[in-house]
C-alpha cells in the first residue's frame, strides 16, 4: 500500500490519507479483509504523527469502509454492498474491469510522479521541458484583455473552423516560408499543442498491429501514444548524426511501417540533429519504400551555433512528410497551440479526427498567438531566448566539467532544450533518482525514452527552465548524488535493479 503525502497542498494530511485509501478500496486494490498497516507503523513510514493516521482511519470507519477490532487491526469491510430497492446487490464499480485495452496500455506513472516532484519549490528541476519563467514575453499580453472585450463580434470567444483561424493560418504560412517550406493555408491545421498532432496521427494512420518506426531514444509521449493504440513500435538507434539510416534501411527491408516518427533537429531527449546527408537519405528511402514521415520540429528555431539544417518538409518534394511544430517552446506552453503542415487529403482526415476530439483549438489562444505573429515580435523573442539558452547551456557544460565525475559523459547540443548524459558504469540508476531528489535536484531518467524502458545509464538534463544561478548548484547536487550512490555500493557488488524501488 503506497501513500503519498503532498505537503504543498491545502488538503489536510489525514484527508489525503483517507482519500487515497478510499480510492484503493473502491478500485479493488485493497480487497475486503485486507488489514491496514498499524497506525504507528504507517505514521513512521510517512514521517507524520500517529494521531494523523488515527484521524484518517476514523474517517474511513465513519464512511463504513473499514472496521477495527482489538487485536486484529483495521480491516477493509466486506459489506461494501447494499441491497437496492429492486433487491439486487449494489457494489462500487471495479474500475479496472471497465477500462478499455487502450487505457490499460497507457501507463507511465514514473513520469507523472517525477513531474509532481519537479514542481516542488525546494527542488532544482532539470526535468522540465519548458522555457524559463522569466523568459515568458508577458509584456506582449498587456492590453489584450481590453481588445478582447471591445471586439465588435467577440470572435475570439466564438467557435473557429476546426483547421484554425484563417489569419493565424496565414501567419503560420509566412512562418513556414521562413523555415524553408512553401505551403498554402489549406495545407495547415492549427492544433491544441503539437502533441495532439502525434495523437491524431496515431488515430488516423494506425490500426492495432501496424508497424511504426521511432528513433531510440525518442519523445516519451509519442512512444506512449503509439503503444496505446496497439502499434508495433520499432526503434532505430540515434548516434551523433541522428537516426542511423543504414539500420533503418535494414528494418525497412523486413517491415512495411505506416510511418517513421522523427525529430531531426535538436532531438528530445538527446539534443542531437540529423546530418544533412542523412536527411536526404531518409527522404529518398521514404520514397523508395513508400513510407510516410512524421516530422516533429518543436526546437528547430532554437539554434545557438552551427549551420541551419533544412526541415525534412523542405527537402520533400512529393508530400511524404507530415510536419508538426508548436509555440510551446518559443512562446507559452500553456497556451496549447501547435500546428501541422501536410497535403490536403491528410489535413481533411486529421480535421475529422480533431473535430471528434475537441472541435477546434482554443479560440482565445489562437487569437493571442495570431496577434503575437502579426506584431512581428516572434523573431525578436526567439533571438532573445536563444542568447539566454546558449548561456545556460554553457553554464551547465562548465559545471559538469568542473571537478568532473569519472565516467560521467555528456554531449554538447548546438540548440534546443536538452543535454544528454551517460552515467558512470556502475551507477545504481534507480537509487540515483531517489538520492538526487533527496539532495534537491531532479532529471528525467533515460528509461523513459526507450521502448521497454531499457538504457538506464542515460539521463536527460534540461537547461532552459532553471535560472542561471540554479544551474551550477543543481549540477553540483547531481554530482554529489552520483558520488554518494557510487560510494554506497561495495566495489564488487553487482547492482540488481529489481531490488531498488524509485520513490519519486
Ligand atoms: C518532441 C516533442 N514533440 C511534441 C511536444 C509537445 O509539444 P506541445 O506542447 O505543443 O504539445 C514536445 C514537448 O515537450 C516535444 O518535446
């Protein structure tokens, strides 16, 4: 029985305990007859007063969910059933029986819990995938409220076409021109974040059993989405020049995937970009094998150094590439506006799926982004954040280099949000995650980015979210945690990962 206490919420701790036990009883995890841990034992394990647990158990008793007997303890009740007026038996729903196979395939608790921890104020987070708070162009929002209220037809508060506001799509077409891609507004659809584009691609293209190819490592949400719809997801490894096209070629000789999902520029999590040569080879291969490419490009404009590399969509002349991008990394992530560029028949099919999902992207968000683009402030803003993020990346590199840990290796991304580190060989990976959180720093473990959760020796560090002054401190905490976990294992002992349970 795992109970988690959140000390940052206003909900009293005894209510948090009551609610969690209650949910576990209702979803069948704690069956009738289950004996709850003795009050003192639970209190000790949670680091709270015994009276708090006592209060929680009293509440559960008042709800009729448990009963206590001297000498036997506090026991989950078997009379969770009542007789209805018609004489039938009423039970609380056993939720697991109702969930679809797709829902059952969608679990990634580690990340959810990690993100919860990352939100704590006492923690330096290298786990986020967002921009620094102080980089938000808040000033551009000033006056918008009045303009919104004074719009004669309040159109930003009404429905928009599923494909998005016309004027926003026009502005996106101009933006795409700057990215080297000429497209008409009929080839553009506004999305509720680019992640929705990945989800729609899964719905529109994948039937259970279809093969999908991804890079390894790859964006964890994409892996989760493809797996949840029952795709057979196959990984092609990434090296310092991106997806290894020779390996892809071998895979394509055996399998006929629906599409290849790739992040060619400043990949999440590795920060690596696909070389120009490989980009061209990938497009040629897609033509030859009649495979689509889902190009995900949230970070392409965040270039600190090196030559600009063309998006695959720019190289593609025959419409094999479906292009996704987003304002989450260059504006505000919470505004949830992304977009796709694809041939018209694809846009039409995606629009139908999107209509079923959410009708259209949030109108006010679309209106805000449109104003931002029309005012011409995006280029300036991107310049500003690139300058700052390069400084933060360099600070992270310097901090890692300063008194380096033997065996700890990292790369130098030329843009984007992430640095990819390989831990020293004998590091007990799961224990490190726990130790780092205790020492006040969090990161995303590499397992999240691999199919089947392999490759524990990598970690992803984000340098855009923590302010400059936290970066060195956070890296020092991380290095200290690595040293401490390495010191804690006898030199000859082999680590059995199954023995170590992550708590975050
Ligand atoms: C590669 C990649 N694709 C898509 C997304 C999702 O972006 P959005 O916020 O637009 O849904 C992210 C966000 O981290 C990402 O890293």
